[in-house]
C-alpha cells in the first residue's frame, strides 16, 4: 500500500514515521521546509507539495478545514489528480459541514473518503497508539484496516462521512471543559490546605477522574513541562467548531457556551502556539506562558 502523508507537523510527521516503520511505502509532504526536513532527517522520503504522485491513500493532517479544502479542491488538487479508487483520509480535526461537502465531491469523483480524527497527541502518533473516530463507509475502512491498525490502539466507526469529525468536536469540548473544571477542583482543594498532587491522587481514585486529571495534570501542568504538542490555537479552533456545530443543529447548549466563553476569556493573553494546558494558569494562579 502506497501512502502519501500531507502535513508533517506534530501529528502528521509522527504518523508518517510510524507507518514507514510498520513497513508501508510512505512519502511525506508539507508546505513548510522545516517540517519536511524534520522527518527527512529521520529517514522518511519527502516530496514537493506541488506535484503529488499516485497513491493508494492520501493521509491528511492539516490545521483546519480550509487547508483540507485547498489540498482536495485546488488546482491541481486531489479531486483532479488522484486516480479512481484512491482513498483520502482526513485525520485533522475539521469542520463536519465542510467534511460532508468534500466527502460527497470525493465520492462523485470516483475516490473514497474517510474522516479519521485522532486522540493521543504526538506521543500517541509516534507510538502507533492513537484513538481514531471514523466517519465513512465500512468497505473503505476494511480496505485501509492494516494502516489504521498500525497507527491506532483502537478505532471506532461512528457513522457516515462527517460523523468522525462531529464526535471529535464533542470529545475536545469535554477535554476543554475538564481542564477548566479540574483546575477549579484543584484550586478549591489547595485553598483548603490540600496539595495539588494529593488532590489529584484522590480524584483519580474517584468518579471525578478524566484523561485530564489522570494525564494532563501530572505530565504537563504540575510538572511545568507544558510540552504536550497540542496548542491553544488549535483548541480555540475546535471549540469554535463545536459551538458552530451546535448552532447548525439549532441547539443552544448552556455549558458548551460557558466553556467557549471561559476559554476565550482565560486564553486571551496566550499566543496560538502556547501549549493548551496553559489554560489552567488563570485558575491556578500561575504566571502565564
Ligand atoms: P501542526 O500545525 O503541527 O501541523 C500541520 C502541518 O500542516 C504544518 O506543518 C503545516 O505546514 C502543514 N500544512 C498546512 N497547509 C498545508 C498544505 N496545503 N499542504 C501541505 N502541508 C500543509 O498541527 P498538528 O498539531 O500536527 O495538528 C494537525 C491536525 O490534527 C489539526 O487539525 C489538529 O487540530 C489535529 N490534532 C492535533 C493533535 C495534537 O496533539 N497536536 C491531537 C489531535 C488532533
């Protein structure tokens, strides 16, 4: 199976290297020379983004739906260029409305589509232990199953094209909310004389635990490392998309709106490139990034 990975940043670069190590034929490309150099120095073959070769699979890991649209629709984009039967897999966290439109055009052009947004960060991408949420046809998933297995510890088929991206936005909304609520729980305990580490040990043995309390606090927040590889700018984008998805469905979700507003207020001074765990600085009274 020949795979072209488009977007070699924190996630795409590591996914490309993982697939290469698993024995697939992988070519990588990125508009940024630094991203191409980073994976080329680790043994991956990189190509110019202007001329994409024929491939069985085009795996996209791009910042936003606008970038995905450009790669798929621009001239010459994958719609014009890719051979019939090729599969386009969008692992980015994208806007489901755009995803459904692009998936329809892709299928009309004789190609196949999967949205396959991921969880687990750059470390999960490097270890081949990502969680993946799949939107698309079962037959397409079966065609690319070997590469999905190489990249992920578990993948869940949640519905038709676009469904993976809907559930990913729901997931990131919860992650964003857990960062705020867990920081408030830790601040409360601290004011009452309980050390953050002791508070988290207690929470993690109780029903208030989450990936944020079990992983983010020890690995990136209390340690001061703040090197998760996921940025504040990307989480702000995901929360905007989650709120837009609710509006599209005619839903007014009070807690989602509050989380988006709180993130907007507390991350106001954080640059797009700051680690997203810095959102807890304001609540925990830490100096900002
Ligand atoms: P990143 O900014 O590190 O990488 C994106 C890469 O895409 C960049 O290297 C950029 O140069 C490249 N790019 C942009 N336009 C391009 C084009 N037209 N052709 C080729 N390359 C192009 O971002 P990331 O952290 O790797 O995230 C990628 C996607 O995955 C985002 O949608 C993000 O929300 C999602 N995601 C990230 C994480 C994480 O922990 N970083 C986790 C889950 C999901």
